C-alpha cells in the first residue's frame, strides 16, 4: 500500500504541471471566441483524480494502482462552461487546434451530437500528456469537458441524484426527460443567438443623410470588410438615441488613421491584444457623439474591463499555487516545494524580451507578493530575500527592469 500511495503522490505532483500547461493553453484559446460582450466561456477549477477514485477503479478492473493511473484518460480534468451550443462548438475547435499546436494529440468525443443513454450532453477532448522531472516520467490522461450552462446544470443535478445513491429506474428516466427538456431549451437559445448575430446587410447612405440601421451596416462593412452582427447595429442605434448624426461623419472617423491608432493604443494600455472590430466601432460612435477624446477614453475603459475579466479567469487557473498565508509560502520556499513559475505568472512578473524569450521582473514579483500578503518592515525585507533566492534557485532570468533577457542584455552591452 505504501508503494501505491507513493506512485499516486508522484502522479499527482506531475499532474500539477499538466494543470498549469493545459490551463494556459485553454485560457489563451478562449480569448479568440469573439466579442467579450456576447460570447462567454468560463474555465472552472481543474481537478486531479483522487486517490480513492484510482484505488476503486483499480479494484473494479483488477489492475494495480500504477496501471489504473496509466489507463485513466481523465486523471487531470478541466470543465469549460459556455453560454450556448455555438460557443461550445467553437471552443472545442479552438481547443483542439491549440492542443495540436502544443504538439499534443487531442481526440474529440461529441456527446451533444450523440448523447449518452443517461441523457448526458457535452463535448469532451481527451489527450495524453507526457510530463516528468528528472527520472520521474509519466504519461497522464487529460480530459476537457465543454458544456452549455444548461448542460452543466443537468450534470450537477444528475450527479447528485443518480450517482451518490442507488437510484430507482424511474428516477433515471426522469433525469433523461430533464436532459431532453434542457436540450430543447438550448436549441431555442441557439435560435435566439443566431438571430442576434446574423449578418446585417447595409445600404450606402445618401450624401448628408443621418445614420440609420442600413447606413450603420454599410459603414461597418466598409471599415472592417465584414457585415456587422444584428445586435451591434441595434446597440449603435440605441447608443445614438434621438441624436441626428451624419453618416459621413462616422464613415470618415472610421477611415481616420490617426483616430484608429489612438483607439488601438488606448485599448492596449491594459490588454495584450488589439481591440475587436466591435470595440473600435463602439468607440467611433462615441466619438461622433461626444468628440474623438471621448472615443479614445472609452477604448481605454473597455480595454481595462476586458483585460480584468480575462486576467481574473486566467489567475483562477493559477491560484492553486498561491498559499493563503505568507508563512505557508515561506515554508514552501524553504522546502523547495513552491511552484515558482506559476507564482511568477500569477503575480504578473513574467514578461517577454525583444527576442520573445520569457523573463521575470524580480522587483515586480517581490512587491506584488509583499502587497498580496500585507507585509511591511522586517517581514517585507525577509520576504524579499526568500523570494529572490527562490527565483534565482529556479533559474529565472531577471529582467532587472530593463526588459531584456541576460543574453540580449550582454549582447547589447558587450562593447561598453
């Protein structure tokens, strides 16, 4: 039994690496889903298969614990909950592509197209992930479940009612009925989504005319080379209200390179990507209503909000590496157990050199940890020593506030 416990502990430790690696891949892919106003996808807290579950599986199949770990396709599990069926499908496609680019081998299981007999519906992606430290090498199974909110609600209800006690057949039948009813609700929601996102065809406005739905759609397509979704046109009309805005004023602003560059720069003050076409358009409408400065200010505000939403989700994937108290983290440092890479990312210390190599701003990590735990005076000084020592021991490349990796820094200053 001691050997089994040791093998599970080793696998569980390696699984933490998969949680970080795959979690980062999924978080990055979710950014591509679409407009943050309309499209919502949330990665829930990842989980690692419990030792009790592994032992139970081994007993059922007549396997050793080591065999059960090796054969478990969902030793690490992620669940992603989306608003609707369209986003589930798109998320699955993006995840599959992102995992392939990371040189993993994802396999799709579509239980929406072909529901399970219990009524369960979702799309699953499974992939083996090879991971290891030194001589401790394993290949562990990772499963990603992608569901709509209604499918997720059914999953929680059915698990509580059907799997935690001996359920009579009549209850199982009711669970299937509920699954089918929620599937019909998802189908209705999908039709609503299709309606509000359908491409709106525009018509070129006459000279000196005011903005109408047709004019807005035409101007948007001229600016972005794609038809706008219906909801965006309606939102623009609501934003304009009863004001008389000339169509050529909005059209000219969307062709104004100086204004567009200012909007882009303002949005990226907080984000790491440029604004969506819908964001640019929203800022342009604001600008024709209240002046260019107000449009740029809105870009800055939206960029901050979009970044905070995604950053909060990303950090939720990393929070398992951050202890509740400073003494706990200090003990991890002393025992060489702290997840230094994840801590550096959680506290926004990881940057990119001009050569694209990752570097760490030691000062930023130190100050962020001190602030996070409310440390001051001697405690803050003690923490700084422990953090810097841990970062150095982990081989982190200190940017030293200059934004360059050590190689680029020495290359740039070799003749000084």
